[in-house]
C-alpha cells in the first residue's frame, strides 16, 4: 500500500515538475527581465549596497525587521541541502553543462525574485499582532482579486513547510551527524527541536536576529573551503570553464561512472535544479520580504533579488567547480555523498569532510527557521492569528520526528507542493506585471 502511495505521489510530482512548469518559470523570468530592461544586471551593485549597508533612516519605516534581516531570513530558507546535494545531482545526471543552465536560471530568476518582493511589500497588511503579513496569497487576492487562488497558494506552502522546510532538513542533519560523529538520531532530534523552539517560538523578530548571524557565517565557511580548493587547482580552472560551456550545448559522452546525457536532459536538469535551489518563482521568499522595514517596495525588492545571486551564482557555482575540479563528478556517486568526497579528497587533514558536514548542519537548520515563518504566515492567512502559536509548537515537534523517519514519501510530497506553489504565484506575477513596471519606474524616476 505504501509503495503504491509513493508511486502515485511520484507520478504527480514528475508531472507537475515537467517541461511546462520549467518553461513557465524560466519564461516568466525572461518576460520580467525584458519589461524591467535587465534591471538585475544594471542594478546589481546598487542592490548589494542596499542589502549590506545598514541605514538608520530605514529603522523608522513600517515593518518588523531590517532589509538585511529580511534577506538573511529568505537566504536561510533558500540556501540549504540543495546547494550541496542538489548541484551534485544535477551534474551527475546532466553533466558539467547543467551548471551553465543553473546560471541562466539564476540570472533570469533574479528578475522574478525582484518582482515577487515588490508585490509582497506593495500588498502587505498588518495583522492583529502588529506584525506585517504578505506574500503571493496577499498580492494574488488583493491585486488580482482572486482570493481562491491565494488560498490555494497558502495551502500548498503550508504543506510544503512541514516537508522540505522541516522533516527533510532535520533528517539531513541527523544523518550527517550520525555518519560523521556517531551521534544517534534521537539525540540529534531532541537537540535540534530544542534549538528550533528557542528561536521560532519568538516569531519573525527572533528568527531574523538568529539568521542574520548564522547565514553569513555558514556561507563564509562553506565559500572559504570551496575557494581554497579552487586556488589549489587554479591552473585547471580555464579547462573546467571550457568543459562547462561545451557541455551546455552538446551531448556529453559516457565517461567513468557517468552514463552520458543528451542536450535536452542537460538543459532540463540544470534548469530544474537551479529553480529548486533559488526558489525564484515559487513564491516563498516574498513572505519574508514583506516583513522588512522599508519606505518603498522597490528598495526591498532590489535587496531580495541579491538572494538568487548569492544562492545560485555564488554558492551553487562554488559547489559545482569543486565537483568538477576534483575529477570525481563521473565517479558514479551522487548527492551530498559526492560533494563530501570531493571536498575530502582535495582539502588536507579531514578539513573537507568537516566543511561539508558543518555546511549540511547549518544549511539545514537555517532552512528550518526560514520555512517555519513561511508556513506560519500561510497558516495565518488561512485560519487567522489564533492558530499561530499552535502551529509553531507542531512545527517544532515535527522537527524531532523527522530525524528518525524514512522520508521518501515526505520528500516527494514536499517536492510536489513546491511545484504547485509556483502556478498561482506565476499567475500573480504576470497578471500584476504592469504594477511592477510602474513602481520601478516611479522609484528610479524620483531617485534620479
């Protein structure tokens, strides 16, 4: 019976994450890039300045957390096991060229992320707790007037939060700790649930205070380890870039444990993993953006688009280069195991295994914190503020449960919900694209 359920859910997941959704996600990014005249390229430096430089005047604006905290909360949920395991899977299935298509997806995804955040601020509202609430469910229902579609998004997001944002992550931490340090899963479950409770029960301000320190720390540690490997093998880097570009446009032949791939498979897996990593178009990140203290929707939108840049064009790129420089990408291994092996073989003294293990732990834990807020706001939209405290307690309990379950069904169902989130969100982005352009033009016209 269980096998039949898994088979049905898997078939639904594969259908939802098929070519039509991938084309719609990337197509929306291209459409928004065109109507915004390549804003993600011409505005990148300015957006990084807004994200990283604190301004006292913003603290006086309506909202709950700073620009930087909103970005770190969104990054907490986005930079996860997909940056370690997902990139490895993409290259193993699609070859080195898959990394190129992840870059393309990230590039256009920046325009999508910008647009999501702009609408989240534009249509946000204050709840009974005095905190801001926003995201696709609000701009779909208030902007388009399609409340039923906003409800659908909130349902999909609330379910996904317990899977991809909860049990899948806590299970990844438990397995990493058990393999590296021999600590039983139940011990990890108790510790992780306790640490989660200490943060999420305090709401978005508590989550933001923690993520503003955890996220930069974990990215710097992981980035430094990867950068050291790249410097050690710097002479091979030009050859690797040529391999990536060549493989992106031609079929890759079988070599070693790699079975070979067609050009279409390379494009499909690169785009799919890119979207899955940075979540541009899925509608999760704008929920965090809506809480930001900002005088203008465009200001936080510019900050938010750096999330995709950091996640895909920085962190995923570093993982991909390490895998290719190590020469182990065609060894027949995959996922986090392959990434750990690549780091371990190229960094001395067991440092590689430490970097990947700590990366998995911090990436997964931060994802739990970020997705708790996404799920909380989705549940609040459906059932109002009275259920928020109950939701937080349940979320913490499931963090512990996830550490000792076999999660094939949960992972597949969460994957399905992630895909279903995209459809209503993309409808909202396309339907409200004129507002996105108008707000953008108004901001830059007044600014200059």
